[in-house]
C-alpha cells in the first residue's frame, strides 16, 4: 500500500480516502470495497489481439499501399 499525496494504491486502482478513519476501515475489510474477483472475463484465446510477424503482415497486404493524387 503506497501513500501518494492522499491517494492510496491497492489492487491496481487508486482510492482517495476522506481521512485516517476511513483508510483504516478500508484496510480492515478491503474485500467489501474492492472484490478480488475479476469483473470481466477474458475473451477466448483466438479472439485476443496478438502480434503478427513482418511476413504475416506482408502476406495480408500483398500490394503496396498507394496514395493516389496525394
């Protein structure tokens, strides 16, 4: 837990606390305020973005791009 100008970092998010009492309440029961379960499910592996090689990219665009009259 990091304190950066009254912004507190926990579980990949920033939380601003009203005071030390609220901070302690959050730290005592953080699961109540910030559940550890993911909110979104990742898409299937075949639907996720992936890096293409240079050869794959050239195969997708066999013709060079031309900017006619530009």
